[in-house]
């Protein structure tokens, strides 16, 4: 059976590619802007959906290894919008926000030994 990368890995690869393009042009926006506009148009039409942002955020390998993700307003806005659409009640919405705050901080159940081991295993293992 052929292994296909999950959308969170594709999403991360796209973020990495965008960052590499910027770096290759010395972070000079006038040099890379047209290229990223083309990439972004394709990305936005074919691959970038709210659910993809959620999957990307909730993948510990990406979330805990990417310090910028916690400050990525576009990504977090997508996550919160998706959460709002899927919640059946305000109480449910509050519970999810509480749990996500724990996830972001790596506290509560996210501090359990097995959760930490799983995150560490993901950090050590190369993407396949």
C-alpha cells in the first residue's frame, strides 16, 4: 500500500516552501512577491481550507516544533472559525477553547507521560 502524506504534512511543506522562497530572495519582498502571489493563488484555490488549518494545528509534530505557529493569526483564525462551525452549543465551544489552551501550553492531559513520549517520538522520527 502506498503511503500518502496527510494534509498536515502537505500544509507544513507548503509553509516551509514559502519561507524558503523568501529566504532565497534575501527576504526582499519586491523580488519574491510575484512568485508567492502565484503560489498562493494555487494554494488558496486547491488546497487551503479551514479543516486543513485545523489538522495542521492539531498535529503535535508541527505545532510544538514551530514556534511561529502559535502566533500565526491566519492559521489560528481558521482553527477558531472551524471550531465555531462544528460546535453544537456555547458550553461545548467553551470546553474546546479550554482544552485548546491546555494544548497550546502543553499542560493538563497534554503533560501526561504518554503524550510527551508521543510528541518526542514524533520529533525524533523523520517524515516518511
